[in-house]
């Protein structure tokens, strides 16, 4: 499974936002975050809040896949 760095996620957010012709301010308003947060997320700041980052990804239609290294078993 591929792992992603904050910088890679930031670049994806920025690229997607630009392709959608949305400004940082518009994205901040739509996702309920602040302009500063969007700027820091796009720059790959590693201390960005996960919940807010996921909200922004969802707002842009970006999906993430997660997998556990341990398979769950039915009990």
C-alpha cells in the first residue's frame, strides 16, 4: 500500500482546486475552514489538523483508501 506525505497531499489539493477553478478563499468557505488552513495544507504543513484536512479532501471529491495490516476476523 502506498503511503503519502503531507507535501504530496498538499500538492494534490492545490492541483485539484486549481483544476476546479476554485480560489483558496472559496475552498475555505465551502469546506468550513479558514484561508490560512487551506494555504498551510497546500504547502504540506505536517501539523495540519486531520479532521479539517479530511473535510477539505471530501469537499474537493478526493477519496482516500485505508487498509489495516491486520485482517479482521468475525467473532
